[in-house]
C-alpha cells in the first residue's frame, strides 16, 4: 500500500510538468484521503498550491473534491488513463501565456522572490544551486525590466503572478 501511495503521489508532479493541471488536481484530491501521502511525499502541499494557482482555486477545489471520491485503486486506473491520453496527445494545449515572457521556472522563482525568499532558500526549495537561483532572478529582472526584488514583487502583484 505505501508503494502505491508513493507512486501515485509522483504522478501529479508529472502532470504539472506536462501542463495538465486538471488530472493533477484530481489525483491530489484522491491522495488527500491517504494521510501517509504527505509523510511519504512532503512536496504535495506546495504542488497543491501551484495546481490551485494554475487552475484557479474554485476549479481546483472542484476537481480535488471529485478526486477525493476515488479510492486508491480507482485513482491508479484514472492516473493510467490520463498518462495514456498524454502519450497519445503529447502536444501541450494552448494555455494562458506567462506574463513578461517568463518561463514556468522563472514564474516559480518570481513567486518565491515575492514571498521574500533569499537565493539560498529558493535554491533549497527548488533543488537547484544558489547560483542558479540568482541566475534565474537576474533573467527575471531583465525580462520584466526591473532592477530590485521590491520592484519585481510589485511587478508580480500588478501582473497577477502573486496575490496582493
């Protein structure tokens, strides 16, 4: 049983990388019934937040609620069906464009900058080096035309990258 939970818990992150947030939300809902999932995969909380931001809180909650109705067996079947669908249709669907031409990772870093995180804290959270985190920050500054963390935070709020 723990192995199934661990395996299923890794699938929503894969769907996030594929820009398939709805199946990720459904599976996160199914995993919410398993208290051991947070123990085995502590990143699920942050993933849930990112999926909720990508889909909108109300739609994400609706999908998570539907997913919560699935037991682990049904969740595994659903995950397999969605993986098969992703394999058949690998072209990412046109989603909302990212503000400022930022990459998905840069948006993630910008959210952490706006949250007041240092380069070291960003690096730790994203499993990258502090130098890479700072490189992302500098690229963000260049793309959005700012020169400080405070200005980047204001820009992020103005462009709805983060909530005010």
